[in-house]
C-alpha cells in the first residue's frame, strides 16, 4: 500500500519515480586502507555507507577488497599466521601460558588454529585470521573476512589464472617444449622425509620424487619428467619417544542409590594413556592389558533406622476422660535419623472405667484409695521393668561427663503437685570431656550411644483431703501407716566403668526402697527424703590389651612388571595415657585379631621392551687383536621376572647394541691412540673426491668418492674395524674398509650413505657423522658467506697469476689432506682461516627502550669450494680477534598506536541531524606500517560522531506542486525528491 502511494504521489507532482535503491543512496567510496602486510601479499579494503533509511534500500557491496604488497618478504621473515599465533603467547590458556605455533587445518582454513609448542593439542584462538593471511602454507589463495578467496597468478582477487607447465601465467602450455635431458629443462628431485608413521616407538618415514624446473626450481607436472627415469622412493626407520603403556583410570564414585539397607554406587572406568603435559587421553578399552576395575559396588550396607514404641501407660484420669503416654524412640544406625513423618503416636486420649459423679474439689476416700492403689501397682510394674532394663537404660547415664560421649543426668525435680498426681523432671544431655581443652562440650543426642534416659515421669504427692487419708487406704503389701518412714534411700550398684583400660571412673546409683522388705520402688516415694551423696571410684586402672598398629603402604619396588609395596606392622600396648607410653611387645600377645598383611602387589602392567645383551665371549686371539661376540635380543618384562622375546622394532633407543667388538690381550702393554679432528666440514661445490678425518661431522654433496681416514698410533692399521650404524663394514663393495685402515665410499648416495661411521682399534674408537645436501642447499650456505668467499676468490686469482709468472704451478706438490683434493678450489693454499659472523638478530625490544641483538660467530677455514667450522682456539692461535656476538640496541620505532582518517561529510545531507564517520587503523608509531592486533589493549578512538546539516534550498524555497499537502500528510518529506519539490511545506514539517 505504501509503495503504491509512493508511485501515486510521484505521478501527481510530475516526478519520474527513482527507486530508493539507486546509486544516489550510497556515500562516496573511502580511500583504500593500508595493506594488511608490508610484503608477501596482503589485503586492503575500502568502504561506503548506505544513506538510505534502511540497509535494504541500497544494492551492492558496502566493502570491497584487493590484493597488495606482492613483493617477497626478506629471508628469515616470520610467517603472517605465525605472527598472529605469537600474539597470544602472553594470554593465559587454561590458567597456563603457552608458546603458540601456526597450524594449517584443511577443514577450517581461515580460522586461527594454533598448536602449543611441546604439546600435542591444537586450539582455535580466533574464528578468523587477519585479512590477507594465506589459506594454506603454500599457494596464493588468501583469507578475506573468514573466507578463503581465490587469487590467480596475476595477483588479482577472484582470478582463476594459473601457471601452465611452461611457467606462463594463464598460458596454454604451448610456449615451451619438454627437454629430453635432465640438465636442460626438467629433472626429478627427492623431497625431504615425510613425518614418522608412528608417534611413539619405531616407525617408517619415506622420501618421494617430484618433477622440478631446472631453471626456476618450481615444482611442475610430472608429465614433464616422464621421459626420465624416476628415482625409487626411499624408506628409512624413524625412532620416536618411547611409547607409554595404557592404564585404567577410575572416576569418583557416584552417590549411593540408597541411604541404608545396602545400595549400589557407580563410577566411570576407562582406558587412557599419559600425555606429554602430564594429562591423559582416552583410548579404546582393548588397549589396556590389565583386568578392568569394577564399575559398580555396594554401599551403605548398615540397617536403616527404625522407630520403636513402648507400652501405653495407664489412663491419667481416675474417672472420665484422660490421656495415655508411651515412649517412642528411634534406633539410629550409623548416624542416620528416623523419618519424623513416620513416627508413631506417643500420646492418645483414654476414658477411665469409673464414671465421674459430678464436679467436686475432693474425691471420696474410696476413689482416692483406688487411685493410689492404681499408682502403686503401676509403680511396681514400672519397678520390675526398671530392674530388667536398668543396665540398658542407665548404663550411659552419668552424673559427670567422661572422655567418651555419654548421657549425663541431673537429679529429679520435686513433684509438680503438692497433692494428688504430678510430674517430676530432670535434664538429660549428651556431653564429653575434652582432655586437651580441659573442658566439657555438649553434643547432639545422636553422638551418644545407647538409649537416652527419660527426663520426665509421673509422681503422687498424697491425698488432697484435709483429713488424714491413711485410714481410708488399705492394701496387703504396704504397712498400715503410709508415711515417709515407710521408704528410704539406699546405695545400689555402680555405673559401668567409663573406660575399659587406662583408669576409668564409676559413680554410685541410689535406689528408693520399701523398708518393709527392701524392695526397690519408684523414686517418687522417697522424693520428700534427703538425698544421698554420689560416691565415685576408680576402675579399670590397668594397661590396655595389646593391639596391632599399621602404617600406610610405601612406594612400589618397581615401576612396571609386578612389584611389592610394603608397610610396617607391629604389636603394641599402651601402658598409660599419652603416645609416649605406647610400647612394642611380642607379636604373640596380639591374639584378638589376625595379623594385618605387610605386603601387597603393585604396578603389574608390562614394561616397555628393551635390549638385553649377553656376556662377551673370549677374545678370538690369545695375543694381540681379535674379536669378541655376544647375544643381543629385544625382550619385554611381562610380570614377576617373566620375560618374552619380541620383535626388534619394539625396542627403543638410538641404536642396537653391537654384537661384535675388537679385543686385544696385553702383549705389548701399549694402548692405541686415534688422532681426531673436532670440526664440521661443509661442501659448497662438486668435486670428484673428498678426504675426511674421523671426529666431528661432514655435510657434503652426493656423487663424489669419500675417503675417511682413521689416524691411529701404536696399532696395526690392517686390523682397524669400521662400523656404520652399529653394523660392521665389509672389506668389499661400494662402501668398504681399506687395508690401510681408511673407509671409502664410491659415488656417495644422498640417503643410503648418510649416517654415523666409527673406526675401532683395540677397544679405542672414533666416529664421524656424514650427511648429504642438495646443490640448492649448498648454494644457500655459500650465499650466507658470500662476502668472505669474494675476498678468498680475489686472493686466489692473485696467487694464480703470481705462480704463472714464476712458472711454479706445475711443480706444486698436491697431497691428499683432510678435506682437500686435487681441485684448485679445494687446495689448502687457497683456504683461509677467519672468524665468520652471521647477521644480527632483530632487536629484542621492538619499540621503545633498550634491547639486545645477537649473532652467531664461528671460526672457519674457508675456501671457494668448502668451509670447515673449527673451535675458537684455532683462530685465536693465528692471532685473530673474534668479533662481538652481542650488542645493545634501541629501536627508534615507536610502539603501536591508533591513527584515524579524515572525518567524512555529514550524512545524510539536507536532513538537519546526521552522522560523520572516519576510518581507524593500528600502525607503528614511526613508520606508519600496519601493526595488526598490537593495538588491542589500547583504547579505541570513536569512529562516528553526530553532526547537523542545513536544510537544502533550491533557489527560493517554494512548493512546486499543488499536491504538497498530501506529501506532508503522508509524512513523505523524509525522502529527498519530495523534499526538493515541496520545499516550503517540508520546511514547515521539519
């Protein structure tokens, strides 16, 4: 409806309707933002704002991107994704700081996924990487706003152009012809080793071949090398950290299904292995060799508490209605209380068998007598019950608190009535005497064992008639004179001893007796008599019986394979209070219980496999040099000294122990000595032959003949033995031990001939580590030393001219020296000893303040064909002074800061109230280069602010249509086209 009205008003005022989604509703494009990177390819963007009333009124994008800064980054520059991960190094993760390394995830290429250094877990530190970050470690595509966008070889965003097999961007592959030789165009190149096939123990890693352009060194389609012989893939054993034996992990027990009467509790039990950071990772249960611990178990096996109700008392009324009482107690179990809602009734209404004759202040003598007789009979019945249960009822009732929780009672109060029936009361509390605090503490009743004594009972105070009622009462068992002289207090038994040993206490009990026959009666008949004092006495003043004393089990005797954990067990007896009075006695005196176990099995999981060697055999030669052999097997301890032989691949370690060794008997009493050279030899250019000496290491190019000398004194060189990776080198084949004691490798191969070589002379040995490099890697190492090589080359050319002028070049004796062959670039005369300094590291302070720069300084003997890295004293011996390897530095670069662009014009125009915007950038203070996320801790300046605009006037502000009143009525003045045609009307409306 509103849209139709809009078109109608436009038609009425003679205006061609322009949709609000036209380009006029967009602001101007902003300037391009700084590039997100200064090198290696980044992204820049520009934005525009929709000036329409709603976002849907503008078609098109509000932000566009382009690629920028395509020049390569300097060598050694930090990867852009690595920079973003490093920014979180100081942000605690799980309450711990980590060093984060970049991780490329093919499933989520534009999320900032980082791996903790030294740990085996990856986390997402940000859902999006910064714009311009590479989607993959290799390739051109970049991430824009969290999405991977195509980038062609023309560096255009969204381009699908790629290099053809001739290296032409967007080409069709017809501009070049495949070379028929490996030297002219393409060649096979072996890649580096793949990751190890296992994460622990011994696995396999391999090398594969890729087709490479000889000139550009770019990897191209394998079809270009189809006419060449492809090298075979190389496999080699790799050794990872030792495997950790999985074990069962038991969770906490859950809550019991019942509070009493035996319930069931459950827990989680799962198989897991220990991780590098001390945690554990869950794995399938089949990986755990031990029996699975139970997941359920019994709990709360004690009986539930129960209410017990006694017999009802006689009715309290002698005529008419009254009440009956009974004792209701909770028999508690293990501290659990009874359910109050299920408690039986303790009081109930009753009606006497004699009807009341009417209201009177004093009952007749017959009724009174019957009442008294009833009470006396009740007293006798209560007396019998009391005699039967006196030990149970009063055994825990004392006049004073003891060191064990017990009920303490006070004396009975006088009868509440001066005549007739009444009530006597007393206090009953659960108390304990704390010896170490020397005071008495009151406890809840639940902490005291046994039945709680009663605190209230009925009493009779005689007839309420003014006349002497003794003449009106007669019964067979009482004297005719019913007075206080008929009863008396008498000492009875003592309470149970408060302790079974180590000096306890007993208190006397007092009974009310009938003097006629000494029968114990209800104490209410003696309530008017003076009471007796309590008598206390010492009891059980003896030593406690012997008992077993145990401690906790100690550490297991072994870490795996079944061990024993022990604990001390001894028979002790406490002779007096206090720990110092506990003495050890003979175990035969502890007869009350079975002797506790002193040992228990532990760590019964299998041990990791390891090498076991037998004894060396006798020397094969009775005098001089010979050989000894021994047995070498890989075995695993399963349980309790039971070993099993397993495949050798399960044994960890750098190398297998040798099975043979050189031996010599004491014929000459002279020990051989091998002269070694502790240096690192690095080859720059190819040559036919290289001569090395044992000691140190060598990094050389494949293809040459390598001779390694083992200079030994006081020993026959014909008897020298050579080993490679623990295996004896034979005296035949491409790799052989020569008769002069040296080792020779013909046509050295890149992977199969690398390793550790060792020469042995009568138990004395020396070794050299030989590794191979590609020509590209050799050129890179020479490039680092280029300025030193230029100096050597200039000196070598000068020497050559000098020799020619003296005609001595043909007379120079060439000899095989370590690292030197008959090649001018390898001649010792062209080598120079010097200190070589690397490039300075970046300042440790990137902005503001003083930092430290470091560089690597080595002593080297360098020629145009090789270099030998030696110890510092070799250079100092020649009088050379080492350059400094550390210096102070201060970065002029200011710390990162926010910078903003110019404020935009106030938008929308002609509206009165509007808004200005500006761009915000994080840059380094001095250079102005983008600083990425380094401003995240600084306050962000405002990017918008309100503004006022004047109402636009177009000449005289007049209405240009007779229908402008409709425009005002329909509130259409907010649209610019109506505002211009109905200027006066809309001005009044605003």
